[in-house]
C-alpha cells in the first residue's frame, strides 16, 4: 500500500483543476518501433476495405504490487530456488490468455537479478514477475506509477530490461529520451493499438538527475498531444493508462472526473483522440463509466497484493479486490473512422490471502465453492462499485 501518497494526490488534483484547458494541437514524438507480442505492426485501418477488417478483444487488469509476503510466497512456489509467480497468477490465465490483447499494470520496479528485493514502502520486486506476466498472456504493461522512481534510474532500467527480455511491451517510463513519451504499439485483430501511460506523482522522488523523462506525469495537454501523435503514426485505437485517484475512496475523485472529461472530449476531425482510459492506483475497485462516448475505467483495483491497510491502519479487504476489464472492439464501417466498443464487460477477481496467496476469478471460484461467504461478499462489492456510475445502462455487463 502507499499511504504516504494521499496528500500528494490531493495537491496534484488541485494543480490540475486550476490549470486544465483543452489542447488544440499535437506535437509529441512518434511512437516507439519494435516487435509486438501478437503479430506485426501494420497500417491497420487506413488501407483495404473496412469489411475485411477484423475486430479484437482487449483485457486489462489492475495493480501488480508485490509486498514482502508476496515475494516470500513466490520463493516458496519456486521451491526455495529463485522466485515463481506463475502459480499466483494461474487463476486469471484462462481470461487473459484468450484475449487478443492483454494489458497489465506493473506498479513496482524490479531489482537486479540477485536482489535485494523489498516490499513497502520502497519496492524492488524480483524480475521473474515479468516472465510470469508474459506466460499468463499479458502483451504490454503500464509502468508509470507513484513507485516508478523507488530505485531511481536503476529501477526503471531493470524493469524495462526484464520486460524486453521476455517480450512484454511497456509504456509510461523510459531509459532514454528517445524512448520517453512513446507508446507501446501492438497489433490486435486488424488494428494497430497504441498504449500510453502516465502517473499523478512519484511519492516525492524527483526525476533522476540527467533523466528528466524517466516517468510520464499526468498533464492533460501532453496526453492529448501524445494521443494525436500516435494516431498520426498509424494507431487505429489509442489506450491511455492512468495511475490516479485517491486511495481507499470508492468514488472517483474530482481530479479523475475532470481529467476524464477533458481527455474524452478531445477530438481531431470529429474523431475522438482517445478510445479508452484504464485507471489504477486507488487499490480498490472503482466505477466504469461512459464519458463523452468513451469508456473510462476509474480504477481496476489490485490484482496482486498482500494484506492491505487503509488510512485508519485497519486491514481492508477491498485492497485485494479488483476487476478485469474486457472490451470487444469492432472495426469501423468506413476505413479511417473510429473503432467502437461493441461489448463492454468486467470480471470480478480477488487476491485470496489464504495459504497460499492466489488470484482467483470470483464467479469461477464460486462455482466450485458456492458457500464461500468471503467470495460472495467480494463479488457483490466489486459489482456494486463497477456499476455505480451508470455502466449497466450504457451496456456494461458482468461476465457470469
């Protein structure tokens, strides 16, 4: 958990609310080149008949936050030799692995291969997390969070090197100026998908000396400019991952609501610049809402975390609850127009703290254990929060 960030979040919100204005121009650097996890990058929507284009399903999930107890569990799962996170994530693999494109949020940075590895308050996670994410089915992860600078430039380097080594793309932090601000470009169906990522703060750690671009900070004008640059470079769908909000607050805060309205209102030639917003950081499940015709997930909650304690220093079960977002995108009727969300769904999940620590999808778990009161309570709370801002009326459904 990250208790000390609360005042930083409120200060950031006040600053944003005082200065936000819709950007009228682009100007960011072009997207990063390189291999993608599922297919090769191409000019997806701009060539060929629209009727020949293939849609895709996107899955996204919340914070991967390996506390010390999670690191110890991974060591046990590896038989005492190294660290193995595969068993911990096995419960979500059927959902993640079936998606055409799967996005995670890696909240912490990695240490070197030999460690040392640490949990709260300054995290350094085993780099073996990256292999488990890849094998679970994730294609790309957002890496911009309030913990991105916990180990300075070294932490960013270790994290992105480990992801590159296993073939997981990343957005939100950078090792070089050329890499900074450029999205991960991914192929899904016939679409080229760009992922951008930003955080509200870095727990007071400054950008490392000589690396003023190490992590992307939330600036609505810059985000819109980056989205427009990605679109000009060939992206058919632009995703924005945002590490934002107020921890332990069920409802999205004023900064989230204001930034969401501005980002979803931005348009070029009548077409929205951003097609989906995926939120993390609050550590609890928050609402999905359609804003200006674009889906916004305010907070997916935690996917991997140990025991979570709220601001009253009480263990809070909400900190181990989360949702997996699943959006099915359909190609446009005419090439070059907007790809639209044909189906919006969510899957309740829980980090089960029982021995051993495991992530479970709750409806599947309840089919096997229909009388588990803790599973029922978690599932019902997640559903209530996810649907709390009119998502059902806009077509959002829970996967049974």
